[in-house]
């Protein structure tokens, strides 16, 4: 028995010695002991929201496309570039609100409760963002409204200041185009607008801007999001003998408006503060009747910075569209903002909002991106154009300098 125990101990000793020898040989061969491979960072899941069905589906499609371009850029460069989440890849969970505030509110409650989700980017309809923002703010959950840009989104978010509006807000869209109308000497504009937070909000701001210059609209009519025949409203505006027409809708409705206005003989200069936004959908649907329409957009095609070229080329490659429309631009910027905040040190949803308030992206492709303490964008730009020969011809630009202030600035390159 003693001999067996001695032999067993000797065998154990030999095995231990052999293991030690292997380790030493490995260290000698490699110069130092090899560390275990790093584990891949868990993905960053962003809730992507918008009207992916219903009458505003085209807007949701563009939100998806812009967000995907941003995620592909971040992921293609190795994921989040620095910070505790370095190397993490961006992925999405989609939430369809169908343009319905009640559904949006239900979605955000689900999103907030899902601890795997880091932030929300999206929302194409202001009424939907207004319904969602208080829930996100109360929970301190990072919420970036892309395209929807009513000032009410920030007004109702009175909780933990975790709500951000990526685009310029309504005053910038309204005032820039209204100022162009006034510069053209128009004194009797007719107004036709979509009902709801977006349409009524923009139209009311147009009226208030006109009032500062002593101008009163010749007529003001509204329509519902489901309407496709605007002849009755346009006939009432025509009867008021306007010298111009301001239309506040979306690309599809506004294309129909210019067609039906032409049909009934309402042939006056047309101004659009934010609805057509220089996108192919309006240009295609309106055809030659698009010529002469004045609009604004955050995407300035002649701009030739490296970031602008990169964004335009990436979007065209992904979608086949030659113009990056507003919903895509702002969804792209929203995802970029989340990636930048994480790279700056945010660990997740708990401290992401604070990091978002500190980001400073010099050029996203449409200009600088930074946020004020209230979550509004600082220095957002809108470029004014007139459609000529089926293409936008840019004339000037405006910068939002405060919640309800804009100033005209030269076109940048």
C-alpha cells in the first residue's frame, strides 16, 4: 500500500511538472504568456419607431433607411469607437406606430420596460412624439425624436430631461419660408394645412410670422390626413383672390394639392414650409407642376464637405434615391448621436441622456449636431430652394438661433 501511494504521488508530481513546463515553453516561445481573447461587447439595441404602416408609411420607410445607413457606418468601422461599450455593434428593434399617438404611447411603455433597449430613435408624426415623450422623460429613458419636431415634444417632457429633438423645430421651418414669401412681396397668401400638431402648428406659426409684418392671410383651410380631394378647400381659397398659396402637408398630399390647384385654375406661387423637403417622391408625383414651388430642407445638395458626400453616397447606394430626405437625415443623425454618446463614455441607458447633451459632432453631412440643455438642437440649418426644371435651385439658408428665432445666413459649401 505504501509503495502504491508513493508511486501515485510521483505520478501527480510528474504531471504537475509537465504542465508547468508547457506554460514556461509557451511564454518563452511567445515572449510572454498569452492573454485570453477579449469577449465581444454586447450589441447596442436601439428601438426604431415610426409609421411603418398606414398613410405615412413612406415617412417610416425613410426613417428606417436613414437609421440603417448610420448603423452600417458605425458597425462597418468596428462598432462603437471608444468608451466602455467599445466595439459594440448597433442593432434595431422596430416599433410601428402607424402614425397613431395611442399606439406610439403603448410602444414607448413597452420599450422603457425592455431593459435590453438602450435608446429610442424615430417618430415621424409630431402627435405621436408628443404622446410618447412624457413616458420616456418620466422614466429617464433616452428618446430622440427624428423628423417629428413640434416644440410641444419638449414642452410635455417635464421629467428627467432625457428627450431630444433632432431636427430644427417648427419655428425654423415656418419662419424661413414665410420670410421668403414676404421678401417676394406677397401680401395675401392663402393657406391650406393638414390638421393635427404638425399641420396646425406650422400653419399657426406662418400666420403669426405674417402678423409681425402686418400681413393677414386671404383664407385658411384645413384637411385631414385621410383626405385625397382638396378641391373644395382650394376653391374657397381661390375665391378669396390670394396672391400666393402656402401648403402644409406631406409630400404625397402636397403633390396632389398642386395638381388640384392647377385643375381649378388657382395659379399662384406656392410655398411649402417643410412638407416637400426636396425629396424625389414629391418631384415625381407632382411632375412639371412642382416647378416654381418654394420649400426648405436640411439637405443642401451642392454642399461638398467630406461628410456630405459620404452621407449622400451611402444613402444613394442603399436606396437608389438621389436626395437624402428629412426623415432619413434625422434618423441617421439620431443613431450617430447615440453612437457618439456611447463612445464618449456612456455605459448604457442610465447615463446616455447626460452624454447626449455633451456631444458635439462637427459635421454629420448636413451640419453640426449638438443639443441644448432642454434637448433642442442648437444651430440647426434649413436651406431654401425653388424647384426649377424638376430640380431644386438653392437660394439662401436659415439657422435656428433660439427656440423661436431664425436668422438668414449665406449658403455654405
